[in-house]
């Protein structure tokens, strides 16, 4: 038999073909049912003259987030501090920031005095007759004549709407200087052969 090719079909090939046909049929049925259900069920209106009202989407009031806002952001437990110490009114000092990871060791930025000035303090240093006893990750502990004062960082100022900066045209960048290309050496002539 010249010109006749005998095809050999294995059982896995037959099974894969049957699976493809079955999945194609399932997709066709689902597609048809989806189109029929979409066309056959027009939106129901109670009264043809009444306008259709879309549901209103409103954000919850900010007061509903008070529990979230009261928890410290960088605390591992996110539990509000029960015994949060506050600066005594007799001391016009405020703790601005604490830096623990530094090549100079832990230090804190304290704002004090009139007019206010900000200084970097380390453990053992004296500021306004208070001695810095310890610098913790969340507070500064000061001691003076047996009384202890713990300062916590001041809260950030409330967020305000930033004022937009006037737009200025940006001057074009100067072109990059061109680098000279090194000369390429001539190719030696090779005789054919």
C-alpha cells in the first residue's frame, strides 16, 4: 500500500481528546445558560414612574476609628499604655525624638528653655538641673533631687492640608557630553585560499 499512512492511536491520546470534548461542551452549556438568564430577567421595577435609587456609599465617621487611633503604632502588642507618664507642668521640657541605633550610643533630642532650644542628650548628661538617668526606646528618664521625671515623645502635629506649591517650568537638562569613540584598528587583509 503505497501512500497510505497507518495512524497509531494510544489510549492516553483518546482519553485526552475525550476530556477536551467534555470540557468544551461544559463551557458551551454554561455560556448559553449565562446568556439566557441575562436576557430573560430584565430589571424589575415596582413603579415605572419611580426613579431608580442607587445605594449611597458613605464613609464611617472618624470617631468610629478612635480605638484604632488610640493604640500605639510601633508597639509590638499595639496595646494602649496603661500608665503612660506625662511631663510635669513645672518642667517646660519636651522629648522630640529618641535615637537608639547610633554609633554614638543612644541619645535623645530634648526641647527646653525660653526661647525653646533643642539639644542632643546622652545618659549621665545634665539638662536644666535634671540628670539623664536612662534613654529607653519609648521614653527618657530624668532624675533631680530624688524625684523622677519620664518624658515621652510629643505627638506629631495634626495633619493639615498641604498648600500646593506654585508650578514652575523645569528648565531642560543640558545635553550629555559626547564621549569620543576609540578608533578601530584596520582589519588585516587575508588572502583567499
